[in-house]
C-alpha cells in the first residue's frame, strides 16, 4: 500500500510548480467581482453564526490557503486570521498577494492532516478546493473538528474534481466542457503544465471516485456536528468563465457546526 508520505511529497512538488500560475488566478479573483461575492457569502455565514461578536474577536483558520484568497479577504475585513499550507511556494505567493495585510495574517507551513494547534483554538475553519486532494481526508476532518472551539463553524468548499477518471458519464461531461470553452474562445483552466501529473495523483487518492458532498455530510455528522450542504453555491460565487469551465464539476459548500456538549 502506498504511503501517505509519498502522496504528500508528490502533492507538494506538483503545487510548488503550480504556485505562480495558481497565484495569478487568485490575483484575478481579488481584482474581480468574485471578491465581493465571496466576501458577502463568508460574512453572512460567519457573522450570522456569531451574532453580537466583533470581527476581531473571531479567530479563523484557513487550511490549504494556497495563494491566500480567503485569508486576504477576511484579514482585510478585520478578522483574526491564521492560514496554513503544505507548500512553501504557495505561502510565499500568499504573502506577496497579501501586500500590506501580510503582517496581520499568521502564515504557517503545515499539513492539513496534522495541525500543530491545541484543541479548540479557532472559532471558524475554512477550506477551499483542498479536501479532494488529501491522502487521508477522514484524518484531516477529525483534526479540523479537534481545533474548532465548541459552537465553532466549519465551511468547506470543494467539488468532485476528478470524477471523470472513474465514471464514463462524468468523462463525457468533462470533455463537453473542454469543447465548449474552445467554441466560446474562453481560456481553458484544465489545460496547462503537468496536468497529467495531477491526474496520476488523483487516481490514487480516496475521494476522487466518491460522490460528494454526501461523504462530507456523513463523516462530519458522525463526529457529532450539525451539518448542511449547498450544491448551488457555485451559481453565486463563480465567474462566468468558471461556470463554463467547470459546468460538470460544480462547487459545493459544506457547513458544519460543532455542537456544544450538554453538561449533565
């Protein structure tokens, strides 16, 4: 059986190479209307969960920050933000993208499956486009639960990114997306350097062939969290280009609340 260290090493190498181009996409998001849409969504969920609490009192952890999009948005709004990523190159891009905000964000290199924080350290935990890529996603979710405070909020945004490797109908839909981007003259975000490497990794990680978000809902519920999912969130936060590129793999949101234990 392949070791976790092998997958982590290959992931780190791949995303190290992708860091500059992936950072460019995040920079575009920060300059676009997507910034306001994401900002509005996150504010509604976070402040709605903590009524009467000021932003600076709310401690947020972003796991798998990549080039820092969520961390930058939330730090700019005045939240207390810690952002971790496995890849040093991604963290370097995140700090660069953060500009003057970089000093107010606690950027740390860390494995999403082995967080070096005490129990119940954060009010909110955020993740985007990470869980699918983990060798042991169950372990990661348990860690995320551990570091959340009682009544904490988990928001996880992801998609069934590589389902087309395991299902013929998904492959046909994926290929249809590629044709449509070409016909419309839109940049194809699934064509680039070393995409075959990521496909090889995706073949060997557990969530690529599993239909989500039901998997997430089941696991987080088993931990005792109150869980809901939104499979239409992509319609609100994605740009027109994203909607065309990823029509067959729509983004979903999983929202989970750590229910306080009832004292006997």
